[in-house]
């Protein structure tokens, strides 16, 4: 086998290792299933990763020539460009990752990093000021007691601005909203109004301890949050439709 093809396969193998690590990071931590579908990141990131993993080794195949004076420099440039492209893609995906899964009155909202309203971040509890890199966290958002503040938020939300779900200064532990979750929970039988009965049955077979559900609002595909413990505790996110 020619040396250039050996260099190609070595570069390809290294790219695959890095690519698999990136896949684990994105889909294992930042966008745990099924949130990658809810936010529509799967196709975009896989395409970016595929192009990055293939383009680098192909460039190595083109420039590799034993004895070439600038070979080391050329290969270094290819590796740097490839890693820079991957880093940019990861940073873009990281900025869009789900930071908070927020209970908001009668539903859950997926709040991505780019959607966080940081204007009053110093008023938030320390645990809510910085989104975790280990995956999205469950919280509840409560409307402020001050009427003027409520109206201000409502006015901004109506005009397309941030609602209470995007404002960390209004967050509290999810357990403190257990009674409200229980009051707003919907019956499992109602899922069959919006989904195929077989899909509902298969989902409930996986999560037999489910006692009710609430809608999950997401940018690409709304889903369902299954509840347990008499509808006071989050059980799982299911890729079912909360409405038609």
C-alpha cells in the first residue's frame, strides 16, 4: 500500500476517534435523548461532523508526498483547520444546548443557552446563574409577586421577548411546584387523542410507573413529560405529541 494511503487511513482513524468522542459529548450529555429531536440538532451536527471527518483525511491524501519539504507544515495546517472547524461546530452546538427544563404554569419549556435572559442574572440563586455542562437541569419558574414586574414580563413576552421560563432570577427547585404540577397534569388516556394508540402503549410499557403528563415546549418538536408519584415528580421525556 502506498505511503500516502497509509497516512490517509491513519488520519481517518484519528478523525473517527475524535468524531465518536464529539458524538458522545453532544448526544450523551448536552442533548440527551429525545431532546436532540425536540431541538432539531441531529441532522445539522451529523452533517458538520461527517464533512469535518472526511475532508481532513482527503486533504492529507492529496498533499502527502514522501520527501516533500513542506510536508510537516502542510499536515499541521490541515490538522489545525480540521480541529478549528470541529471546535467551532461544537461551540455552536453548545450555545444551543438545552440548559433548563422549566415548569411554567401548566407546561415545561426547553430553555436553550442562547435563550437565557441574563439582564437580572445577579438576582438569581447561585445555582441558576451558570447552566451546567453536564446536561439540562429541571427547575420551576414562578411569576413575581410585584404586579408591575408581572406586567413588564407579560408585555415583553407578547412582543416576542423572554417569558418567565427564560429568566433565571425567577427559578426555584422543581419540587416546590409539585402541587401545581399535580393540579395541571393531564391523564394518560388523553395521549391517544394526539398519538397512535400503539405508540402510546409502547411508551407506557417502557414507563409503567407513569401517572400523568404535561406538554414540553421545544423549538423543533413539542413532546411530553411523563410524571409519576401521583403527578408530583418528573419521570421521563417521551417523543409523543402533546397536541395535534
